[in-house]
């Protein structure tokens, strides 16, 4: 039972749950944004749904509608999630020289000691 308790209370599980809830909410916002843009496209081309396009009897309108939807969603995710995340990461990341890990520091110390020993 303690193993299950540790699993449930582990930080990663809570972070994933929060991310899932936020993604679902963001999906609703993006869908509403896509609906607005598709209605604007509909004002330009006469209707917001391209499903009725069948050149030569081939139903490519559904593909065009889905492609436009995908491009709008990808742009929304990029400009509202990826770019702000990269900017925040760059701003709050440690500027300056990174400290080497313990094994690299140990190997460097051994190298320096061997170099001094050979010089003697």
C-alpha cells in the first residue's frame, strides 16, 4: 500500500495530471479560435466549410478543411505555448558558466594531479 501511496503522491504524476487538465482547457480555447478564423475564411470564400468542393468528383474539400484546421491549431500552439516557454526558459535559465558534474570535476582533478606529477 505504501508503494501505491508513493506513486500517487509523486510529483511527476501530479504534474502530468495538471498538464492534462490544462491541455483539455487549451484545446477548447483553440477550437473556439479556429471557429472564429474559419468563419472569417467563410466570409472571404462564401462558406467556412470546404467539404462541398469536389473537383472532378474527388472529395478534397474535407482534406482542405482539416488542413486549415491543423495549420491554425499548430500556429496557436506555437505562438501561445512554445514561444512563451522558450522566452521564459531563456530568461530564467542560469546565465553564466555551468558547473561541471561531480564525475567531470573528479576527472579534471585527476588529470591535473597527473600533469603535476609528470612535471616533477
